[in-house]
C-alpha cells in the first residue's frame, strides 16, 4: 500500500468539514483510524481483518506481506517526544514540513520570522533525515497521537493521548520505511522530445521560432502563447515539419492554426525570411487573431461607438463608462487618449466624393503629443493664442484643441485636488506649470550658486520639482551638503544612501542611490557572485555588527560593475572588506531622491494575487533601463492573507499617478511587525511615506515588482 501524510490530512479534513452529524463523523473517524492502523501495522494483517469483524485469529497466516517479509521496527519514543514537543512549542499551527525544518535546525526565512530558531526544540532532531521525520509525523497521526486543525491553517494539534508520551508514560515504536528502489533506465530506451531537445537540438532554431512568435503576437496585439506554446516550438525544432500534414502532428496544432501559421513557421525552419505584415494581411488575420464572426464584429463596433460618444459627452468617469458599456477601464483609457488627440473627431468629415467638408487639419501623432504638452505647460487660452499666433496649420490646430486639452487638465487637477492642496500647505506653487520667466529666473539662480533648498523656498516648490526642472533644462546647481568622496587611492569604493535592505532567498538585497552632487543620483545595487546575487549577512554587517538601515550613508568596496539586462545598476561587491557607515540622510531631504516617473515601468500585467505587479521578461530586457525606483504613494495599505501552506502573504496596495498597484512586500521590518496579525487590510496613515520598488529576477517568463523598502513606516 502506498499513501502519504497528505492523504491522511485530506481525508480527515473531508469528513470533519462535512455537514454530517457528530455521530456520523465519529463513525468515519473510527473507520479511518482502523484503516490507518491496518496500513501501519507490523503484525499479521489477516489477524487485524478478522478482529475487525469480531473473529479471533492466532496470527502468522504466512500469506500477508508482514508474515512473508517481517517489518523492522525501531524505538521511536524519544523521536516522538521531540516531534510532539515541537508541535506544542510552535503553537500547534504548523504542518510536518515546517516542523521538520525546525527539528533539523534549518534557518529558513519563515522560521526566522516566527522566531522559532530560539525555541528549545530547534535543531534537536538532526540525527534523523527529512524523510524519517516525515514518516514519524505520519505514523503519529495514524496512531492518534496527533490531530489536524480543521480551520484555515490546517496545522497539527496535540491530543489527550499525546501527553502520556511526553511524560514518558507510554512507549512508541515506529516501522522502518523501505527505501525506494532506484528506477533503472534502459540505455536503448527512447528519449522524450524534451530530453532530446536539451541534449541535442541547437538552441538557435528554437530562439528564431520564439522571435517569430513574438513578432506575430506584437503585430496582432495578443500574448505570444496564443500563437503557440513553448512545447509546440520545441517539437517544431526537433521534427522540422516540411508540409502541412507534418505540421499538424505538432502538439497544440489544429486545422485553424495550421491554416494561419504553418506556412510562415515552416519558412522560418527552412531559414527563409517572411514579411509578417504582408503574410498576415494575405491570410486575413490583421484585424483579429481569432477570426471573430460578423455578429461579434458588429457588437464590438457598437461598443466602440458608445464609448466614444460617452467620452465626448464628458458626464461619466472612465470607470463608469466601462461599467455601462461592459468593457475594462484600460479599454476606455485607450479610447480616451485617441479622442483627446482628435483621432475620432467627427467634425472632420468627407463628402462621398472625398472632398473635405471642413477646413480642419490634424498633424502627425508625434506633433500632436508635442502640441498637447506645450498647451498644458502654457496653462491658459491667452498664453496659447499668444504663442500660436501665426496662420499656419499647426497654429490653427493648437488654437482649436486648446479648450479641450485645458479643460481636461483642469478636471484632472480637481481629481488630484486633495493631494495638491496638502502639498501646497508647505509649497504654495507645487504642481503649478513652469513659465518662461520661471525658467530664466531658475537659470540665473543656478549660475549664482544658489542651493536646491534655497531654490525650493524661492519658488515655493518641492526640492524634487526643482531637481527635475534643473535636469530638464540641463543646468548645474550647488547642493546643501557635501557627498562622501571615495578614497583616491581606492577608486573601487562607492558611497550610497540606503533605500532597501530586503530579504532575498537565503540572504539580503541592499540598494540605494549614489551619494553625489548630481541633481539626479543614479541607482546602485551591490551583489554577490552567487547565482541570484543575494548578499550574506556577514557581508553587509557594519562595524557595530548591525545591518545598514534606511537612509544610512554607507561606503562599499566593489570589484567591478556587473550589469545584467534591466538591472544595469548591479556591482560585484568585495566580500572581504567591511562596509562603513559615513552618515545619515535627513528624512526631510528624502524627497530630493524621488524618481519622477509616470508609471512603474509598464502596467497591464497582473498575477493571480496582484495588480500591475509584473511585466514580461522580454519587455523588461528591451525597455527597462533600471530595476529600481523611489516613489511617494497615495492611499497606502497592507493586505495580509494566509494560504494553505501556512505562509503569511503581505502585499502593499497603493495609488501612484492614478494607477492602482498591488505588489508583494519583501521588507523584513514590515514582515516582522505583521507576521502575527490576522488576515485583512491595514490602512497606513504615516506621512510622508516612500516606497523603494525593485524589479526582481525572472520567474516563469515575468519580472515581478517588489516593495523592497517602506521608508517612513513608524509602527
């Protein structure tokens, strides 16, 4: 018989959570315990069966497995006491896997978070291996010395019979589990396509097919896996189909996909280049990859027209329009951008013979975006009319679009009014447009040696806004403080302001911004030579034995820059030299280091538990210049949830520039505080509050956005 601890737990949960009466549950419980006793028995099985039905048998039937091959047993009294004591000392809420790690003395992040590395049973079971301890817990459960909590956490609990073992009043014997036999593999056995691919087939063709798939998906506007999954591409690499009949043998290829893609993928296999746009247009797939029928197209067109009309009315928000029409808010946002740029301007119509009915004219999209930005910067109709005063088509277009663009800007300002009003309590001109006079005054002040702090007071704006404008105008400005200069004899020293000390696998991830006179300091992340770059505790310890804290100014010795695709700020740390703390950044100066970005890289990609919390690895490699960003969020709260693995998930939910994010938190300080809290939402009112967001290593085709540091969190 083959069964596992998970089977026992699942069966007990099944009838304990059923709607049957207590009497019914007791009957099921007795039957299960009898069955488990039969499975774990070391005596004659015929004797057990007959006894169950009320008959006596002397044993030794010489026909069952226990009689033919007597089972070895061992005295497990001490092991049982250790296991039961560990269940008790960890709070009777964990399963066999976690308890085994505690008994074997493993320093996992979860054990450290729960502080179970300080209890008496931590590391007392190192004489047994993991499989033996799992067998111990299985047999304790089968013997009725442990029970399973039928609540959400499903941990082990002690029973009344457990205390007799703990007090030494009852001996416990366990059966020795047979070691699994190693499966012999015939040398002449056929290899699977996956194995053959890994061993023989060149990766180059597979990568060519992946690139072709990506190009097609981008052209059609849907994810690559809709075209073909990786498994199908690997089979193409191995089988190299040369006709449609062979192409249909590929896993995941049907008549429809063969008709659409067989020709172009077989051409790629032969090494031929094909114009994707021309091919798809010829196949009739340019509009819709799924070839929707005429009724679906009519319905889509009706929804599109309804969205455009509601946007032009201006009476409903994007979310309200999405709910009315039955589409997602991002769909409405896309149409809103086109309406704003005049793409669906119904005033510009043509007669049947093609002659313009109006004299309206619209420039190229790039020019439209420039004009829109200029109108927003000018801020009023008078300024727009004065700037675009000529009779050219561009000026006429700008004057025509100015009322719409300015009214939208005014509406957006009203939407942000509470946030802007709060900012203007300390900075009267916060978020106000810059004028040409402001720019001239700023340039003169920078040349006169005025510091950023003095400029912020002079213009009534935040230091972050001053730094951003200085960078845009390509100016230089004096700082209020002098950075820590590296030792000229040691050019491989780097000084940074620490914004993240987060957990990463078995170590830590430390990141910050370079401590310098530059208005926009670059990011800097020290990494180790390990596969994932995590830093061990001994590497990041300061002279006092502590880890760096938020806003600490730390000098670090590095060996060389070690950029990796989108993580361009990585540097290989010199693990043999101690880090030195040189000072600490003032909290009020933190705003100077914020990154003024519109979004956190690219939005629109969500995991099961998150919102805008990941981006495809291809996008990260192509478009992300840095994997770190420092922002000031709005409406910040922590969301706690506990899964069946007993692991507490902590996520951060917040608004930034109108977009909602729900990201995983890796800040140990926050994790330690909320480790014992009940699942739910916790609103954080601390202000000011800043987040250091990191783009982590790839996982199953995606890079996940992580909250590596919550700065200003006071609880």
